[in-house]
C-alpha cells in the first residue's frame, strides 16, 4: 500500500509520494483541503496500478500544448501571433529537444545573457516574461516539480527617448498630408488615441453633444479587438476645432459597411502599416521633417497637454493609462521642462488654431472640395 504526505512551500501545497528510490512532488493547490484531495487521488491511482509519474515531455511538445491549450483561447490574436513567433523563432531552436524537467535556471539565464548581446533589453524582457508564464503553467500542469524560470533575472527596461513634434512641425505635417488621412492624423494629435483605437473608431463612438470620443475597440490587421486594457476603454474629450473638422469629414467620408470614421479610400478598414508607408512617411518627407513613428503623434499629444498645464490625473485618463505612475514614467521629464515656451503650449483647442481654422474657412466657402 503506497503512502504519501503533504508539504507546503510558500503559499502552495504539494503532494509527496515515494516511488522507487525517489520522492515525486505534485502541485496540489493553495489549500490543505485541495492537497488532501490530490493525495487521495494519486494514492488511489498508484494502488490501482496506474502510474502517477508526470510524463517526461520535451520542451517542443510542451510549447505546442501551451500554445493550443492555453494561449490560443486566452490572449488576443495579435498577442498570440507574437508569442508564437518568439517560441518558434527563439525558444524552440534553443530548448526544443531538451526534456522539460531537465531545463535549469542556469540554462535560461544563459539564454537571456546571449539574447541581451543581440537585441534590446526591452525585447529580452518580453521573452523573459513569456518564459515565466510558460513554466508557471508547466508546473501547475504537473510536468515539472520546480519552476526554473521563477527566479530568472529580468533585464532592466531601457529608457527610450520619445520623439515629439512641435506644433509648427505638426502644422507642416498636416499641410503635406493626403486629404484622405489629414483629419485622421489631426485626430491622433489632438486626442492621443493609439493607432488601433484610431482605425477602429466608428461614427457611433462620437458624441457630438458632449464633444467626446468613446474608445470601445481597436482595429489591427483587419480584425476588431477590445482595447489594449480595461483602462483604455473610456472617453476622450475633443477640442472644438476637431469637432468642426470631424463634422466636415463625415460628409466626405467614404461609405463603408463598418461605419468606420477613417476607412481606406476604397471604404475598407485601414491597414496601419499601409497608411504609414503610403501616407504618413511621404507626408513627413514632403514637409521636410525627420522620420518619426506614428506613435509619436500620441507622444506629441501628451507633450502638448503637459506643457499646457493640464492636470496629471486628467492626462492619465485621456491617454488611457492604468495609473499616474505610467504617465509619469513615460513623460515625467517633460514636467521638469516647464521653461519650454508656453506660447507653443496653449490648450489643445488652440494648438493648431490658425492653420486648422483657415482650412475650415476655405472648405466652408467651397473653394476646396
């Protein structure tokens, strides 16, 4: 008759059963009652002649199982594709043929060190987070007794310089942007919406009375998703000049089955990289500006808000950040640069007032179709 015991490590319980000359440990939950149940089940299996040993699977097998049984139904499609790319391009070539139970913290730390010599700390940090998540599941599924990724050291996130356009540069950009996406770029600057939120915006999301935009979805690679996080779901205030521009754009906007505010010229969902390559970068070149990322328009919005003296809590809500700490972590240095010429930093309604209002007057007079 086999016997076993219950051991507690940290907040988790384990069932320990002597098998041959070794003691096998099995995860058994976070309460003693759960552990007692697992112990009874394992002993019943063993006494009935069944094996309670965890299968000695290879890392490659576990990866496929983790992707199909957990990741595919638990994360957004875009996140799943990113995870799959990391696993197939980096994890599997390094650990694929190794038995899962034989992978050590030292092996993983060696991988991290090698990757740090090849790519940025931010990229490696994403891989470390993924490794920790995968091995946590490997342990809870009973494949391994100890989690080798648990104490894996995270590389420090590199502090990136954010690229910001001045109001004058934004004016040059808009003057040189193809008419179809001019209002879209203006909206990005004046609201700080992320690219996916901008392309996923529908006319029903705009409340003309309250002058607010409701962020309810994102559009990426032709697929609609929920926003980046629950904090991203909210509403953003619109300056008066943007309200006027959007009302004029609504008249000219190509009809489309999704009721999108910024569809492609053919009425299809806008594909971000296509917009960047065919419209955003050419506009920067025509304006004689340096090449910046599309996300710089969001940074520009934050910069204008900060230098205009808007309340930090209000800025956090408008940008959809989870906390003030996130806002300060990204833009804290701008709060220290308050000697910046405040004439450039009027509240958003005044940032591009002259150039935008002039174009509005021309459109209203019918000189520009």
